[in-house]
C-alpha cells in the first residue's frame, strides 16, 4: 500500500495515478522478458482512492507509521475490485484527474463492507 500527500498535503492524486501507471508499464515490459525466458509473469492490480485518513505511530516496543480509516478501506477495495495490469480509481480520485487522463467508467461496483462504489479504469 502507498499513500500520497503524507505527512504534508503537497501531494496530488495526479501524481499517485502517474505512479500507478508507471508501475503497470514497468511490469508489462518486465513480464515480456519473463515470458520469453519461460517464467511466470507477475501481475498487479492497483486501486486508488482519495480522501481524509488518520495517520500515526503505533506500537510501544517496535514502532510503525500506519494509516487507517474509511479512505484506506476504500482504497483497498479499489485494488481488489480492479483487474491485473490496470489502475482502478474511485469517483473521488476521478474528480481530481478527469481532465488529465482518459478514464473508462465502470459503473457502481459492489465493494465488501463499503457498498457500491463508482469506479473508473485509467486508460493509457
């Protein structure tokens, strides 16, 4: 999992979407080499959601920086509701990036413990 704009609000959903697309492009090229070598490919589903969250240090002996909240849960559902090789975004993220990326509306997709979520695939 990755979070953009932490701890300052200087991040933008556009940058997170660009990172997701770059990861998928890297994997596509890498998997071509793996297939030519007779190896199994490695595929990833990437899901992005934009919204408020809670962040902080947890633990008393071993410290870890963690994030939690509804935004984190919806982002996780975006990933599990996506497809390998694609970047799946929520309507919240779409509202920030719609003028910069070509997106395909998927409709409202049921997401476990969240309900129906409007989703889009970002197209290259």
